[in-house]
C-alpha cells in the first residue's frame, strides 16, 4: 500500500506520520504550519495565563506520550514538505503529490482541504477527525465535550474526506480507554494513539476493497475557533476537579449505550 500523509508540525502529527510509515509504503509527508493563536482570545492577563497554561500542559503531555517522535522517520527518497497553512491545496503541491502515485491520501491536522486536491484524489482521501462525528464537528471537538461534561464523546472519526466540514462517510470511530486519574491531555493523546491505528486499518481496507463506509446522520454540534475562550478552559478544568471522570465511570455502560459508534467494517 502506497500512501502520502497530509498533516501538521506538532508531535502528535509526527507520531501519526511515523505510525503510518511503519505500516505501509509512505511516499511522502506534507506538513502545514499551524496558524491557531489561542492567546488572541484572551480579554485580560488572567485569561492569557489560563490559556497559556492549558496549551503548555498539552505540549508537555505530548512530549511524554510521543517521546520517540521528535522527527519524521521516513525511508530514503520519500518526499518531505513543510508548507504554509493551506498550501496543500496549491496546484504545485498537488502535482508533487500525484507524482508519488499514492493508493490513499491520509490526512490529520491540516487546514480545510479544497480543489484541486479533492478532485485529484477523489474517493481515496481518508481523514482523522479528532472528535466523534457527527456529534462534535469543527474545531476543538475533544475540548468541548469536556467543557460540556461529556467525556464519553471524546474520540476520533476516520472518514472519507469530502467538501463539507467533517461530513464524509465514516469508516470507523476510535475512543480512548478512560481511567481514573486521566486529565484532558491524557484523553486527547490516548485518542490519537487509537486513531492512528484506526487510520492504518481503514487505509488497508480501502486498498483491498473491503472498506464499508457509513453515511453520517443528522444532528450534533458544530464549534468554530471563535467559540474558544478562557472561560471555557476554566470550566473544563473545574469539571475535572469536581469528579467528572468518576461520575462517568460509575455509569459508563449506560452512557456509552447512548452513542452510535461505527466499528471497522460496519455496514449501514
């Protein structure tokens, strides 16, 4: 199986690319630079401190979980491109991607992908959306369930990419094993580990012709970057301090039963 990965530059993105490289013929990696600057949503010094602390703890947690992934581990001859935000859509980059002759294009953490890329690889672009679609779509989709005191909605969706926002047919969901003592970044990083494995399985199924995608159903919540705030960060940490995880674990079976989750190979 020949693949290319379109991703970004943080450790979690490098981890996913390296996981793919270990499981198939990875012909190239395109890393888009991130543009999200969360401090812009601070209204005062206290807000800025709360936001900075949250993201510093995220980075420290990623360094622990993905300690072996400080750099890409690619075979000699594989394409490695670091490009500006949104530049995976540029015709010149798409031409380079096509030259790699991938069977599948695997996506995690880029900006919104558009033409001409979508047409060039129509029907063979698989995306990791961090969030359980269609329940949580858009931005921060493993942050908002924790703000809303719904840790069971933390997870990832492996789906075919289309022109919508996290709307393509679902190949599988992935969720972390939630345990006592987990913090927000533990849940996030456990999800990424599960999603990387799910992405490889989905890609192999796609190439073999055994993939079974389920159309997304209606409903759910759409969050945008503008919805983020220091108050939301504070609310999330208050939830952890007031036994949100223990509350969920005490009723795990009944709360999980309310979710419709797609397993690999499911048929609509």
